[in-house]
């Protein structure tokens, strides 16, 4: 059982918060997100103690299939977007450049870059969570806690922290380190759920992106800009339309609204449970019914710059 504590101070040092928003009950516990009035981040309240953060990510979180997070076509779908992200990185960094993927997971993003001659580095909290990445040749992995001295200053041409920042105990500290490790005129690729998205506002506690006990901070453009500006990065590009994330987040959130257990269908896609005919046939039927409206909604929220996630490319000044 994870021990929870209430928020009294933001990691930026501020004690002043807006009232909790998007209140919801998860496993009998009432949660909300408090917005720091200084750095504009949204903090999950209550939250696990620092020493218990890692216990919130069981091995099942990364799926059970060897070498991948999802089963069947799901992994191919995600791999298409990994390849697209790798191509974006290659446009910014010449071959033989050094690239860091912070929270590299299975290492597949780095594997694609390694094949083209890049020097690839990845981090994970433990060797257990990165056991798949360990099997990929050409990737230098770091396991465990991160300090300013984990890597040398001005070591990397590009760093990526892709849907990881919101899961960290102290994201400000990590971005500060990355700001020192990336060379001047180097790049940062970052993705986070968008707390100012239409889907977050509609689904609130049922929003897939809120992911209680695994997502501890949330961002919008104001809080991301504050964080990057304070660490020497200037934003070059913002993508509000992520077909990799936003569409599924809406569909899974709809299933939550219909009373299905949180992330139940997501666990099926990861191979963490077997198919149950009645229950899963109903979920698939609902997904089919809402697919077209969800596609339109995904496009519209991005068009008005309120997409479910923010994908940002920034440059080190």
C-alpha cells in the first residue's frame, strides 16, 4: 500500500496554490490537482512519498510481451510514431551526434537512431524497467538516480524526454540537468499531457491523461514555457495534434465514463489480461460507436490549440 501525503509546497519553492481542480475518487481516495501560482504546474494532491514513487510503476506497466509494450498491431502503430520522431531528431542532428533519451523505456526510439550511426544514451529508474533496452546494441544505459554529474556538461546534441516529465518526482531538477548537458544550439524534444486540453476539461478525473499514482505533475503551455525559459531553452515548434496519443486518450476516457475499470482496455492492449468476451466486446462496440466523433474532436481541439498532449521542440540558447 502506497503512503500518500498532502501537498504544502511546490518543487519550485512556492507555497501558494490555486484551489484544487478536477477532483476525483480513485480506489476510495479523493484526489485533485493544485496549481502552483508561481510556476503554473498542476500537482497531484495527495501524492506518494518520494521513496515510494518507483513502486507506482509495476512491471506490468510496460506490458508483458517480450520486446514491446503492446500486443499485435498496437506495437506497430506506436513504432510508426517512434520512427517519425527519430526522423525528426535526425533532421536536427547530424550522424555521429550524441542523443539522450531520458526515460527510454524499451529503447526502440534510440535503436532507430543507433542504426544510423548516432551515439545513443538512455536512462531508466532501474535495470528491471529497462531490461528490454539492455538487449539493444549501441545504446549506453544509465540505471538509477540522476544527478547533475551523471553526464558531462555540453555532452549532447539533442535530448528527448517523451511523456516522462509528468511521472518524475522532481521534473524541474531534471530539466535543469538537461539544460547543462545539452550543447548550446542543441535541441530538446519534449511531450506531456496538456491540462488545458478540451478532453482534460471534459473528462476531468476520468481523463486517461490524469493517470493517478503514476502522473504527479501536469502542464499547459504556460507552465512548460516557464520551465523551459528558466533553463535556457526557447521553443521552436509546438504540435497540438498527436494521433499517437490524443485519439486513444479520448476513447479510453469515454470507457471510464461508462463505468469500466480505469485503463481496463489499455491493460488488454498491453497483454496484461486475457480477452473476456462480454466485457471486451462491449468496450470494442463503444469504441467503434465513438470512433468517428472522437476523430473529429481530436482534430478540432488541436486546431484550436487545445490538443490532449503537447509535443515541443526547443533549442538551447
